C-alpha cells in the first residue's frame, strides 16, 4: 500500500480495499468499506479556524453528501480531500485524511499523483478553452496513460459516454468546450475528471449553476457514476442530497453535527440543530 | 384629470438642476474640443512643415568624366550649372573613375539633386539672388529642372548636405536597437512576471519586489541612460554609441512595462481554469504552460508592443549612451555606432538651415507613422484574441 500513490504503474483495479473501520469512532457511518476517511481534521485560514476536529468516513462506491449553511466548512473540507487547499497561502492543516488507509498529507506523498486518484468537479463549469476532444484527452496525455491517437480516441469516447454526453457532441468534438450549454459543460468537466480514471470524484455544488433540467441530468449521472466511483458531493440543495446521496454529513460552524445514511438523517435526525436546518429554521 | 408629471417645468429647483447639468455637459464638450484642437494643430503644423521633404528638386545635367573631374567632381558639370547642382551629387565621381578606369572620358546624362538653397527656393522657403533665380526659373520652364518624389530620403543616411540627408541609417539603427531591446527584455520580463504571478509566495520580499517594479516604471527615462552608461559602458565595456548599448539601456526601461503588463495578462486568466488544471493533476508549470500562458499570450504581446513603441520614441537615455551621433552610413552590426529615429530628428532640429526644418518635420511624420502602426497592431491583437468568460 505504501508505494501505491508514488508508483503510478500499479493498476488501480488491483488495489485491495482496506478492512472496514466502522467501529473506529462514533461518527463512522459505513456499512460499505471506507474509501476515504478524515481523522480529527483541523484547518486554519491564518488565525481563523475553519474546521474543528472533523471525523468522517466516506464509503466506497457510494455518494456521500456534505450539507450545511454557507460558511460551515463543507467546501473547505472537500478541498482537503485532494489537497486543493495547498494552493491557498496561509492554510494550516492538522489531522489526517486517508485514501485506502494511506495518509494523503504524508510528506512523501506526491500531490500531483494524489489528484489523479481523487478527481474534482467545480461549482461553475470550467472547461478549458480548448476543443471538447482536447478537454478530455489533455490529462491522459499529460499523465502518459493514453499516448496513441487511437487510445485517446477510445478514451474520449468512453469518458463522454460515461458522462452521458457522447450522443450530444459526437459529431462536433472539435468545437470549443466553452461553446456548450451550462449543463453540457458540467458533464464535460465530469467526463474530463473520469478520463484520468480516478477512484474518488469530489463535486463542489456541481449543479448549483445549472437550470433544473440540466440539474436533473447531472443528478442522474451522479447516480450512475457511484457504481464505479466513490463520490463526495457538497450541496446547498437538501432535496438534491436526498435524491443522490446514500450518506449525508451535516456541517455547522466547522464541525460535523451529525452523519448518517441519508434516509435516517432526513427523516429522523438525532440532533436538534440538524432538524432545525433540514426543516428550514436556519441556514 | 390632475396632471402631476408635467408641473416640474415651473419648479425653480428642478430647473436649476437641469441648467447645471447642461452647463457641465458644455464644459466637457469644450474640453474635448480643446484637446482635439491641440492635436489637430500639432498634426497640421508637423505635416505642413514636413511633407515637402518627401519631394526634391532635380536637374537633368550632362556629366562629363573629363580629366579635371578625375580630381574634383564638380568639373564634370558644365560651368554655368555648377552652383545649381548639389556638391554631394558629383563628389563621388573621382572615386568612381578610380574604381572603374574604363569610365574616364565618357559623358552621360543624369537627374541629380540641386543644392538645398535652390530646392528651398522652389519650395517657397528661401529667396535667391535675382540672377540665379532667373536662371533656375528658365531651366524649370525648359523642363530641365523637375520636382520628384524624394526616394533618397528613405534610402540614404544622414548628411551635412540637407538635399542628400535621409533617415535610412537612423531607421536601421532603430530596428537594431529594438531587436536588442526585445531579445533582452521580453524573456526576462515574461519569466519574471510568471514567477511573481504564478509561483512566488505572497510575502514581504515579493511585496517589496512588486512595489519596486511599479516604481521602476515611473522612473524618468534619462536615469536609465545613466544606469546604462555606468553598467554597460563603464563596467562591461560595451561599445559606446552602439545599438547593443542602446538596446540594453532601453531594455532596462522596457522591463518593468513588460513585467507589469504580463502580470495583468496572467491575472486576467480566471482562477477556475487554474483550479481545473490542478485538479487534473497538473503541476504548477504544466498549468502555466498549457493553460495560463496560451490564454494570456495576446495580452503579453500587446503589452510588449506598447513597451517597444515607447522605447522606440525614447531619446533621452540614448543621448547619455552616445547614440546621438552623426551616422551617415547604416550600421551593419549591433556593435557599430548607430543612431535612432528620434535622435536623428533631434539632430536635425538643432540645425539652423531651413532645409533641415523640413527634414525634422518629415522625420517626425515617419516616427509617428511607425508608432501609430505599432499601437494599431497592439489594439488589433487585443481585439482579435480578446476572450470573455
């Protein structure tokens, strides 16, 4: 396990799941094996502490939703999972995040390698201002996972198919990705993330900039993707969390208030604050 | 029906408000007219003074390569025309005969420039002695004297004889200087900007560097000339007056402009593009190379062109490094002594003779035309490649 992140030649399909750690602490939710887990994670922006002792297990091949009012730290937490917070100056992190039991904040971890295992989709669709084909082929070519033209052609097609975009763009792969509609752009970004063949996909409010129809398409896509990927999604939309997620964690003021399978959390919350939030009394 | 919307016409406060607005609009329009008036007066003055330099008076003479002309070129021209034909047109005849001995003794017809005084007479700028005036008028009437486009202005270098002076050597000097400036300032400026904008941590040191670069852009250009003199000539021994030292000096001056405009261009690339690339597992350099640079290149080029245009019009620092020199022959390398267009204009402007006044105007016209072309290219680039997100 130790060398896996540093050695890209290990086939991802051959990775064995670590033993389930359901009993590690009271906030573990897993019935499914844990893919990523945060242990006593604290984060500061300068002097301001944004995350307080987060413990969360994210089960494999499942969708975990992070909900909570604005500024509660859910997006900050999401960015800890692929170390995007490294890009922000003055961020300090204490605690651990593990991918298949391997600490991603270990000094020997190569961040670039980590991000090929943990992909990300952003709130606002951000396709590169290149052709649809290039948007998807760029990263595989960069990482050397696809080299020949035919390999890349196959990869582009399969990624677009998985993202449910192939039928709409098959005949115009050379047009700029930025000319697609908002929903198509977001699915292109998902296809782009899939093309790297990650194990985990992080989504930061992926549908909040989309209209209801495009949102429905993206939600459907998320539902399908969970068979192959572990998905962590931040959302403001409680119905969306209820629709797509198997597990939901409620964040408030930089802490996890409650985490449970989605049905239980929404129908029978254990905490008063959770109930207040999901019934619309604040946030 | 009670009318509530039209009553304001009689309200003195509202009428005063409209009056103030009209008055303020009037001031603004007046300011605009003054500005345009000044520009118009400037262009009219320069063009009316300079355009005549694009024309020159020539005379059709028979050049007789006789024995006396082998020693002094003037003797190749018939005696009564000797004070009309420009000395410069015939002074190379002895050399020509020495290099081509077979030409000794031949005669040939040629259109040659007249002296600047007669040229100025025909342009209405100077008076001639009545006798001479009658003679040249007669020649003009015969068709022996003509007014023609002054190609020599573009193909020859400076001369002490105004009828022969041109901008060619200064133009070549300008091109060499700008080439040196570009090669020196562009890579250093762009790489510095990339480091500061994309790689450098935001700490006290980089803030100090940033403030200093911004200040550097505002330093009077003559200071850069002193710096160039001290560093390049006195310390590194770069030849004085050469395009190399001029280009390096202007490079110092252009560097902050390129750094600042490159940083602005890099900053205009939206962060989601960077984040998207980082999330794909790009290293910082890959993000810059594959995503940020291609998107900011038009902005970088625009800033560079504007920086070069500014360098091209610069004279003061070049005076300090000795580029304000009399250069009749175009430099052939960046180590030769050279001058540049604005310095040539400056030299001509210091000449008292009328003929150089029009040369000055013409030099300014050429300089302005080049600068306007460069700026138009910058605007075109920006328009063509402008992206919106």
